[in-house]
C-alpha cells in the first residue's frame, strides 16, 4: 500500500443505538470425566443452528445471540440456545461448562479447528496462540457512528477493571492455583495485537492507525485486532472483549445489564463526564486492569491522575446506586440483584477457590463449575 494512500474505514451505523449482541465461549467436556474433549463439531452438526459456531479450539463451542434491544431479549435468546446446547450435548455423552479456564486442562492437549485462517494465526503467533485455551464473553453495543464509537471506547476503558472483576472465573491454570482472580487475560496480553487498545481521539485518527497497521503488516484486517475494547465498523458496534466467561447465565446477564446501564448513563451525561474528569492516562488504565486481574473485587484502583485510589468493590456499589433509576426504567432490577450478590458473596473465582480449599480436589472444582452452568445461577457455600 502506498504511504500516501489512505483506505477509508466506513462505519456501518447500527439501526438501533445501544442495541446488544452477546457471544459466549463454552467448554465442551466428556460427560464422564469432565475433561475437555475436541467434539464441538458434533454439537454443531446435531444442533443445526446459526446460533452456534466453531472456535479456534475443537473443545470450544461459541453461542451467539441475535441483535437484541435489551437484556430481556438477550436472556430469552440465551436461555433457548443454552437449553438446546445442553440437550444436544447430553445426547452425545457430553457436558458443558462456562468458566474462563478449565481448572485441570492442559493447553498442549487441545486440538485446533482446521481452517486457513487459523493456520495463518498459528504460523504467525506459534506457541503464544496455542496457549489460549481460554474462554470469554464478548458484548457488542450498537453505535450510530465511528465518532460515537470512539467516545464510548474511551468511556469503557475506565470501567474495564470493574467489569473484568465481576466476571472473574479463571483462578486455575493447568491444575495450579495462580493466585490471580483472573488469569485468562494474561494469555491474551502476550499477543502483539491483543490486550490494551491504542487510544485515539476520533474516528479519523482510528482510520490512520488502522492504515498504519495494515501498511506495516502488523495486521491483515480488523479481525486481527483482539483488543480488550475495539470498534467493529462492519457490525456498527463497539465490542467489549475482555470478560472472563461468566460461570452462570445469571452472572452473564447481570454483567451485560451493568454494561448496558453504563452505556445509557453515558449517553445522557457525555458532556458532564468529559468536563468533570481529567482523562486518565494509558498507564493508569493498564495498572487498573492488572489490579483487577490480581485482586478482583478487592483491588484498589487509581481513579485520578494524581494517584487517588478507591476500593473497586466500593466504586462498583456507588455506580450501582447511580444506575438504579435507569434499571427501574428498563426493568433491569433483577439483573442488578445478581451483581449485588456477587459483590457481597464473591465471584466465580472466589467460589472456585473456596471449593478447592475445602476439598483439595480440582475435580470437585470442575464439578462445581458444571453444576453452576446447568443451574444457571451462582452457588455459594
């Protein structure tokens, strides 16, 4: 590409501002051993639905909602899809689970789904990408323009630790307790085009950045950008990609509701947000993410450029108070009640650790995770 030639990156306006789309990555397990097994393709064949798609590893089943107006629609979509997935899986002697990592799985045993795209990724990234036997939830928010997308992108960078901590479900890696509330993001951050995004001020700057990445052969297309938060111009969305896969449907819906309410609050308070805050620096975003990875809800995050900190659990609770009127208007109270419970009683990572401390058995942790997926609600001891 000539250096003076700029490829325009048109943004397809969403038909509905702040519409929702959710993607869940599920673990495919042998029903008897509850170990990961490379049989997602069999579920896809039996299910015969565009709701389910293949993923990089053959032991991963992705569930994708349609475009939803609200969390109630997301709930209806996912409830139907997950019930169908469980039914098909059971008929094949399989089970499903939905935490960010499988407590016992060894990434070296995972088989990759054959495809030219995945072969290219392996050739480029080698061992780094082979380690990524992890599971996450992606949330899409409908945007009306690229400019709007960039504004929301910056806004949600301030809430990345909040949302990540609430979703934390990956304390174990290859049979070892990591000491992290969420170890899944650490597998992504080694990748050259993953992790924290490069921040830009407007859509024109993003187009220039995109062109530079193409010209320098850092990427071949938008699909190669695996940032925590990224614009999806073809879909007309902002995509939040940093969540661990929530352990239960109730937690997934609660987190999506929290995201949606924040987005609606920001829609009405953009000028107030910008005028009341001095924008945080990139290193502060990075530091706050690390603190959420390490300590989860017990993290103290940096909230000002002069270094003032606040307990993350307290900041989430304060924001929930701010968002209550929006939740009442949108009928999201029951979804936020799950977030209230998680704040008081613990995330999936905390629950898994409690099971392990009491049993000294990662098999018991795995059974606990499967049970939470089946019941669709968190199970505290």
